[in-house]
């Protein structure tokens, strides 16, 4: 009975650890919400991205999937950047969020969210032009497509 209990616990732990890896490999789930353009732009509701958390999106351009994130920094500015940089993009690991910082998953460098769209080059998140229009954050498809070079 004791061996059966440990087997079941081990199995549950293994499935819990492997499911995210296997699931994402087969496209079962992703941290990226897929967006589509309409009239040459993508519109995201500001209310959906104003919680201080990084929100990750993907845009399909032919065979390329271009990934980006949107974050409202502590200074109240809604910012957008490609989920890649000039240095580490080849690793295709992107960024994660740690509090007010975006962290390069490849090299570990941290970038304060208030600097997204301000500082560019190196390992900084590559800026993505955007504008607040009424209740929406608007990103032009023509500004997203050049980001395909990172992916």
C-alpha cells in the first residue's frame, strides 16, 4: 500500500511538471494570446493591459509568428516591445516579468518597465510603436511586421 501511494504521488508530480513542456511543444496552450489585424491595426482594450502585469501576444505574418508584450509601467504609461532583443533573439527565449522589471530569459539581465520603449539596442526589449486611442492601445500591423527578423 505504501509503495502504491508513492507511485501515485510520483506520477502526479511528473505529469504536473511535464504537461506544460509537452503541452506547449504541441501548441496545446501558450502564454501568447494570438491577435489579428483589422484595417491595418491591432486594438487591445486598455482595461485588459492596465494591471501592471506583462501581457504576451503573437501576430501571424505568413509563416512567421511575431511575439510581443504590453505592460503598463508604474508611471502610468502603457508600453509595448517585441519579446526579443538585438542580442539574445536567436535563443528565442524572450522575457519574463519580475515585479517592475522585465528579465531576459536567456542572459538574465533586468530592465525596468519604465524604460521599455525608451531605451533600445543591446539586450533591451526591442521597442514596438503604439498609441493610446480612446479605450484602446493601437499597434499598426506595419510596425509589427519588421519585428519578424527576431523570430
